[in-house]
């Protein structure tokens, strides 16, 4: 995502996901091939009736190459579960890739909206528009007392998962992140890595999301998460200021060493690339590095993942070949930045 939204120096993107199921079908874990196919057909036929102003393309997982699926996961457009373990899965994807409607994942329908910066309220409004439209065309599994019924009990109620992707190098470098994570967890929120549950916080990028979906309204969930995120933003800015005051030359050295590696390395592993990209983005935000786009971290963190590199190369790559291609791709991208001046 190359746009810049509010608080974009720290908040890379935000996401709203709504889990829904159809009333007359078994949940996905018990879904037969014929039922799954029927759900896809139902949504394929009827999504065009939704007057949302959004044009969707239907992508069926069984018709997509493994490398293409991986790219969709790396861009956060579909979940690893849908790509790898849902042979009867599909997604309706908007042209600008801000909206995707996953079909036959853990739930029959998962509506996802991703916007740049801190725009949770706007993302929720967009998701609700699509949700209302689909609900007018199909019958959802809904209980007056419990709310929307989902495969996993933790999603019952609103079915809402709101998350914010944050770049927090200041809190990591000052050692404060280890103290903040337990405090966030106590507030009913969860901290994960860049690709969600079980993933690592590559490049000091953390995903903060709600855990509670029952007993709160959608607006309350979004409001609570936004409030906590704004506090984390304040803490991150204070941590960056402290680093500049106490370790300015060491920080500047770290930033330019990382820029040197990215500009000149011939072999780059994904972890080293993520660390260096985080350092360079921090250097851009602090004014150490000029004439390099802020969105370079968002862009290259995705474009240097294995699926993208293999698509870029036009075929499967061994691990060492990926590291070579990753280094070449980053060098080329940084050279493009220089020639923009």
C-alpha cells in the first residue's frame, strides 16, 4: 500500500475484517465440495447486485498457481488458511486491492477492508456497506442473543476483527516494547507479527488487534483499539526522541549502515532485509535520510517476500537464489529513488 494516511510515520495500515456464515449451510469445517461450490456460485451471481460502486474480480484458489497464492498472502489480501488449506476457497478482490471478500475460509464469508494509516472508522464504514449489501441478498447465520454465529467461538457476536499494523523501532530499540505488550494484552487486545497469529514481528512491525467480539458494539471495539493505538503512537514518538537525544550519532550510524547494506549487498536474507528496511524507514522519519519515499518500507517489505520474488523471476527459486534476487531488487528500487531527484 503506497498511499499515506493519518499517523503514517508509525501506522502503516489498518484492517477491518467481518466474519459471516450462511444460515442454510454447515460451517466450513463440515462443508462438502458441492456446498462450498454453491456458496461461491451464490456470491458470484449476486455480488454484482451490490450497489457499492466497487468492481470485484473473483479468484478461485483451485485455479491459481501456488506462487500467485503466496503473493496474495504476502499482500495481506487473503489469509494463509484460505491460500493453503481451502481447496474450495475463493476471494472477491477489488481493483484497488483495498477490499477482499474471502469465501469458504474458516467462515463462509470474511469481508476485509485495508486502508493506509490510522483509518479504522473509515474502514469499518466501508466493510459495513459491503456487509449490508450481501446481507440483503443472502441469509446470515444470526442469533438474537449471541449475534453473528462463527466457526470459532472467539469471533461470535460482532464477528469483527480490527487490527492496526505499526512500525515501532523506537520502542524495540529502547527495550520498552517488552513492557508494553503485557499491558496491551491486559486491555483485551493482542499483539502479533506482520502476518498475524504465530508470525514474527519482522522489521519491528507489529499487528495490534482486538480479542473480544462479544458484548461490545462494532463502534466500541474500534474506538477502544484506536484509543490504545494513539497511546502507543505517543510512546513510540517519545522513544524516538529519547534515542535522538541520548544516542544520536549511534542511531545515525545504524541508519546509514543499513542504507549502505541495502544499496550495495549482493545477497540478502529476509530477516536482514527487514531489519535494514526498518532502520532506513526510521532514518527517513527522523530526517537523517532525504529524497527517499516514506512508503519504501511498506512496499519493499512485501515485494521482497518469496512469492513476489518468484513472480518477479518468472519461476521457482531456491533459498540462495531468492536472497540474490532480493538484494538485486532492493538495489534497483533504491536506484530508482535516486533518479527521481
